[in-house]
C-alpha cells in the first residue's frame, strides 16, 4: 500500500532534499510567460531574505533571547507578570533560532542545501516548530488577559507571578499535547497497511484546519476580547487608578506592540495553511500557477515566523523601562563575583563603623 502524504500543515521541514522550498519548476508548462519571467526574481528575493535571516536574525535571536531569560531569572524578585510571559516567549524564541539554520541550510533550501536528515529528525523538528508556534501565540493571548485582570482587579493576586509561572508550564504542556497529532499522522503514514484505524487519520485538510483553529483563531479571539476590555477600563476614571498596586500604564504600550508584532509575523503562516485547506477542499487539482504562489507564500511566511525570534526581545529591550536597570544589576553582580566584592565589603565596613 502506498504511503499517504503527511499533512501539508505539519511540514515545516521536508523529508526530501530540495523539494520543500519554492522553485520555478512548478511553473514550467503553465503557459504563463509573465510568471516565468517573475519567478527568478522572486526566488532571488527569497534567497536573500533567507541569508539575511541566517546571518543577522539567528545570532540576534539567540543572543537577545538568552539575555532576556538570564536577566530575569537572575533577578526573580523583581519579575512582574508580563516578565514571566516574555521569558516564556524568549524560550520559544531560542528554540526557533536554533531551528532556523536547519531550515535555511537543510534540505528545504533548494539549490544550496548543505545536509539532509532522516525521517526521525524530520518529525522532531516538526514537533518543535509547532510547539514554539503554539507557545508564542498563547503566551501573547494570556498576557493580554492577565493584563486586563491586573488592571481591573489590582491586589487580587489572580495574575501574580507565582500563578503565571504555573500557567506558562501548562502552556508548554498543552502545546506538546496539541503537536502530538503530528506524530500520529507521521506514524500512521508508515503503518497504515497494518493498522486499519490509521485510515481514519489521513485527512490532511482536517489537520490543517485544526491547527489553524487551535493555533490562531482561539488566541486571536482571546486577544481581541482582552484588548476591548482593557480599552473600556482605560476610558473609565476610578479611584483604583491611583492604586500603587495597579499595573504600570507603560506596560499597555508594550502589550499593544507585542500583539501587533506577534500576530503580524505569524498570521501569514496560518493564512497559508488555511489557503491550502480551502484549495484542496474544492476537490479540484491545483494547477502549477496556484501551487507556485502557495509554495512561495509558504516559504515567505515561514521566514516571517522565524523573524519573530529576534524581533520580540529587541522590542522588550527598548520598551520595557525596567530592563536596563536589571541588566546593570546583573553586570554589577557578575563583576562583583569576578572581583570578590572587595570594594563593596570595604564600603560596607565603613558604613557599619
């Protein structure tokens, strides 16, 4: 029995070298001369963007995400609820930055792939990519909801740092469980001849639709609902506005910038999944022109998704007014350990005298 294809939505990494990334071969024989003329230029743009992401985006993403995590974990007493969510997104960003070179230099990089990998490695990368996507989207959505709770009900500790840490743990667990469907599709694609039940799990369009619904529509509705509630509270003038325990108003600007950035960079990825599902649901074969556009959009949207890794820590770095002071304290602490704190001990002795 022939092996059924793995769902298109669950293929950020191809199993065959040079076949996943968009190329001009799909437009040959379509009879559209303008497409064949534009094809090499579009392919060049994708190659340049891929190299730019590899040379600039990956080092920046690894460095700034690691710095964000290190600064906050070394000063946990000063962490706030938003800091916990940004640390959670930074961990996902570190994984995405580590996956980016494999994508850009692996078998999906048509024409200049440096290596290939087995099916086991393919499914591992597949699950990691989907998990990072889900963690990023749901961390953004939960950040919005907790910011509303903190602003509407200060000092209730419903959105405390302690509770937020547990929520982030559940986010990772839920993302792993959701991505488990990718493993099921992968396994059934190999053992369908021996297990009859696997024949019911070979609907690739259903897998794409589920991923779009769970990974994008649900957090998008949660974010929209939270932002509407926050906007209503901001218009009201209540005695709670003078409460010292209320959330810092500057966090609202960082919140809006985070939502716009994350959804702006990840929306194209989910739209390509939805577009593939709708094209396939028509029951008609996809011609070379539509397939070429779809593959081009898939590769471009994937680059945008990977670019969220360096963009988010930079946004946090320049919009969070507490981050510079935390970074200075960390540098002083490291310098103090290196110098054995001789100067500080002397100062402490003078103050005690």
